[in-house]
């Protein structure tokens, strides 16, 4: 028995692949696939206990992150493109303000992605939910 392909799904996937090719950043929308592509870094230990842009105290053990424009409280799936590990984080700060970086992660999130040794890794972001 052979399995039939869904031609419209294949066309949509092909169009997405073409659209993403060569783009450093692509906006698609919440839950619809890749929102952004770029590099991720993580907070240095000296930020432990400091106040984030949301007013929360930075906790290196929480799964949180900084993004320049996503609404505070958004949930984002971050995929490390070097090893395909992923983590879900909540946006609670602004940044990063380094060219090429799209997100800064808490120490716990960086550990889950196994990126602490490298410091900066290529990632994709997918918006899972935004606050209402």
C-alpha cells in the first residue's frame, strides 16, 4: 500500500522553504512556524538578581528570555540549529542589543540547549502564544 501525498501541503512547505531561504529574519505569525532566525546568546552570571524590563527579578534558573520586540509574557520555542535541541521560554526582558542576535536566554534555557560552551549559537524562534 502506498501513501498519498497532500499536494497543497507540499506546495505550502516548498513556498515556506523558498521564503526562508536567505532571510535572516522572517515573520510568519503565532504558532504558524518560524518567526525569526538568527543567533542566541545567554545572560552572564552578573545579571542574577537584577530587574528585567518587565519588572521581574532575573532568575538564572527560570526559563525566560529577552527579545527586542515580542510582547512581554509571550511564550517562544527556541531551537538550537547546531544540535536540534529546543526549549520553551517566556519573554520577560528587552534585548539583546548585539548585531545578529535575536534572543538572549536565561542560564537554565542555555543549559537545556547545550549552548553554554559555545556562548552563541544559530537558532530559530517560533511563537507559541502571545498575551491577550
